[in-house]
C-alpha cells in the first residue's frame, strides 16, 4: 500500500468519522476552557489541549453505541479527514511548536501518535474574567512590593536625616554649654582673691557637661562640638598644658578689648544710647537719642569690617502651633528676645543693625513695627513689637528655640502697657520694618554643621 492509500478512507467510513467529530468537539471545547481557566503560570498565553487517541476512544465508547475497536477505527478515519482539511477548527496535533508544515513523514507520525485539539477555542466569559483578575492581582502585587520598597527607602532616608538633625542639635547644645563654662571660669579667675589657672581642662568640661549616663551616647556629639570650637569659635583658644607630668588639652577664654563701649549703638559723636536698670523689680528704663529710629541709628553710614558672619543655625526644639513650647494664643503683640548677641564681643558701629536685620530676615512676612537692640544688655536682649497678637505669635514661633551665632535664642511676651512705658515711640509706629538690604546674610549658610 502506497502513501496515498494510507491517507484515504472508504465512503462508508466517512459518516461515522464525522459523527465522531460531532461528539468529540464539545469535549475538546470543555478541555480547552478548563485548561485556560486553570492556566495560572502564564495567563493569557498560548495553550495546547490535546485529546489522545485512548481518551477519544474511551469517550466515543461512552457516548456512542459502538465497541472499542469500532471507536478506534472511527478515530483513525477522523484523523485522516482532519489532515486532509487543515483549515477546520479541529486539527490533529502533537502540541509541537517546531513543525511548521505538514510533510508526509510528519503526517504519518501524527497518524500514529497525534491527538485532537482546537485551533481557536471559544473561552467562557467567566474564565476570561478570572484571568483578568489574576493579571490585575499580579500587577497590584508588583506595585505594592515596589511601593513598599520605595517607602522603606524613604523611611531610611528620613531616619538618617532625623539622626543627623538630632546630632546637630546635640552638638550646638554642647557648644553653647562649653562657651558658657569657659567664659564663666575666666570671669571667676578675674575676681579678687581667685585661686587657680585661667584655663580649664577639656576633659573636665566634658565630665561636668555630660552626665555619666549620657556620655556614651553623646561621645560623637562631643567630638563634633570640639571640632566646631577649634574651627569656628574665636573666643576660645585650645592649648596643651603639662599637668601632673602629663600633657592635657585645655581651653581658655580670650577677652576682647573694645574701645568706646560707653557709647553703645552710637551714631555721630556726642550721641549715645543709655540703658540702665532700676534696683527694684520694675521695668528697665531706657533713654534713646531722638536721632535713633527703634534704637538703631539707621541713617549712619557703615564701615562693614571683615567679621565672622552671624547666621541662624537651626532649631533646638519644636515651637509650631500646638507644641508644648508654644502658647495656644498670643497674649500680647510685644516680645523680649534674649541671647541675640554678646556685647563684650561686638565691635564696629553697625553690628546692632546686623542683629535687627537677622531678626527681620528670620521673620520674613511678619509685620514688625518696632525693634530696639539693647546694646549694653549682658543677656543680648532685643525688644520687638508686632502689628497684632497673631503676628507676635508667628514671630515667637520663628525665633524661640533657634540657634543664632552659637547661642540659643529664647523669647517671652511683654505686656503692651509696660512696653509702651519703655518705648513711647512704639505706640505710634504703623509702618512695618524692613531689613537694611536684600542680601539675607543671616540665612545664606547651612543650618547644620558639616
């Protein structure tokens, strides 16, 4: 028998073969739908559902009134018909993707081992919906994993920045305490009958400033503070002294000699600003020359000498509305600001204006009507009046608890009546103050120490 006879069937066998095709088609459709619905590894991808010869014969025996041999003969005849009609929906296949054309050898192989499959099965809507939900769930899982990774990264960056901010605040707190301690030691040594050296040991400062329980956790902040003192603090000198046969690092205060301090905030010769206190607990009494506006001679020409910039260096604690460091409402429009300067270290004629500019720059957008820099105040006090209670609250939160020129600035409210007793001209001020220039020098440096 030649090859052409192998691929032919008798006319009487055609009808049973087509009846077998009619019986097997719904089963093939059901198999394809089940395979598509259960395909979780590659949803929507190509699927080959193959009904083998044994499976087809068993199904035909169950569904038609014929024996196993007759069913197997009908199945083989059906394969010959399908191979002769490759465009039909049901085809003979072995689910191989390598064979692209029906050669005689391939057809003989299919006749021996091939099964039946549907070319383009109609997939039930329920299965399509299930696969769509499955794909969406995979995308949602991917997006959730990505967002969690990004959130974790951002949280890590926030934690690192928060750690750096905490270290910076600790460092400035230690620097402020070191300056106060070294200066206080120098002042004690200048008292009559004082016994001791005019220097203080670095380790002694460390032991007095840091409590035993905090020394381990603040060791990095202390090292940063030492570096800051050595690099930026011109009032403290670091030396090596031999004590008890051992060299130790010491600090000592460098006093500043100023000329003409009796005329603080002076303008032209003969004009002066006097500030004195009563011996009682009454208000401070100040008498200013009429040529001074808000306590500062704004008409004088400046000879701005080279000096270390005074800048705002960051916040020591939170003062936003609702925090325990801020009142819920401002009781008065008048404020007293402490630790803006050290009168023993200031020089030149223009430094009070630099202090006023620093406040106005920090309080940008806040209506401030009056400022008085008390040039002889040992606490570095500045008095300020705003246009309203609300504006004073904004200024309080902008200044209180901030570091300025290595000093921690504090602010408190003053009663309006007492403020006007000290500064009668403030009651008539209505125009908001502005900085003397637009350079914003106090805001141009970074607030953290590198």
